[in-house]
C-alpha cells in the first residue's frame, strides 16, 4: 500500500484503473480520499477507492487484472482489491451505508481529475461513508475533521447529519465539529 509519502504514485494508479474500468464499460465512481481531494480536500495518503455495483465487482476486478494489476480477494466480503505496484486499488461494492446502486453512481458528478474525465463521488457521500465507518475500534476523527474543514462550504451538512443520525460516533463528530465552528450547530440547520 502507498504510504504518506507516496501521493504522487496514487494519481497514475488512479488514472490507469479508471481507464481500465472505463474501457471495460464498468460503471464506477471515484470515492474516498481522492474524491475529496478532487473537490478541494486534503491530499489522500492511502489508497484509491472506486465504488462499483455488486453485480459489476468481478468484472471490475478482471478489468484491473487485464490492465496488469495484481488481484486480492479479502475476507471482508464488501470489496475486492488490486495492486498497481505498491498502490492499493479498492473496488468497494457494499460500503457501510448499503450496496452501491445506479443512483449512487449517478449522484457522482462528472469531473476532470488530472486531465481525465470520470464520475467523482459527492462530498456528502464521502463524508457519510467516513462517519459511518467510525467505531469503538476505529474512532479517529482527525481525517474527517481535516476534510470537513477543507470543504465545509461545499457540503450539505443537514443531509450528512440526517444520513448519519443512527451513528453515535457521527453525533460525536457533529458535536466536536460544531464546537470547532467547522459545521453549523444542529439547531441552525432546521
């Protein structure tokens, strides 16, 4: 996996994977840290995330293999992985909020990312996914706070708050983010 010093490796891997998915006619959306970065968020330091529908996951993995990437089938059951050299490409088909659908892909906006046109997940979808992935074992607010601060004017916070209302960890994030004046308090959004 790429580490914090390898952001420059993520971009060519993202472009190679996106081209392979496009050429194989697999509908996808760029997600995660790179989707946030493409919209003005902080530079991603970890991997490349694409959302694909569950029915397209195997075909998506095969497209990456055909492009010269090394496949991996993790035991989690909600994603497939491929490596382009040391860079990890995640093909996520069932994130915490439920399976990827046509509507979820269509919510992504077509944008030019490093001279390549592709669908990019909405900031709301990226932040919802990040907040819903918080747990007692993985309770790290730093990354989502940094992202929220960088893109706060672009986000429909009422939508994010509503879509994460069932998560006590998201509620904690909103309390902290409101106190830090990153997001408006809940009463200001009604």
